[in-house]
C-alpha cells in the first residue's frame, strides 16, 4: 500500500479562513507583480500552494533557511 495521500482538487475544498501577514514593501510588490504577470491573484497562488507546500519546502531547503532567518529577525525585533 502506498504511503502517498491524494489531496482533494483545489476547487473541491470547502470553508474559508484568513491568512494574515505583514511583509516588506518589496515582498508585497513581488507577490503582486508575479500574480499580475500570470493573470492570477495572490490569494489564488496561496490556495494553490497549500497542498504542495510541504513538498516544496522539503525539496528547497534554502527556502526554509531563508524563512528561518526572517522568522528569527522578526521575533528578535518584536521582543524589544
């Protein structure tokens, strides 16, 4: 028996919950520019990434390293 699980199609998912974040001005522009370039919304990108996120992070450890740096820097800034 395979250990892989299938994810329901994005359009079959139900319910909605907010993902709220503050990002740098540059990051905000990068997300929106990329979405505009592909004719989609940032929300659609986030929704489509959801079921793939664990695999993406596993396959791109540098992304995890960068995220940890951001997390650590912001945590230190908020502890002041």
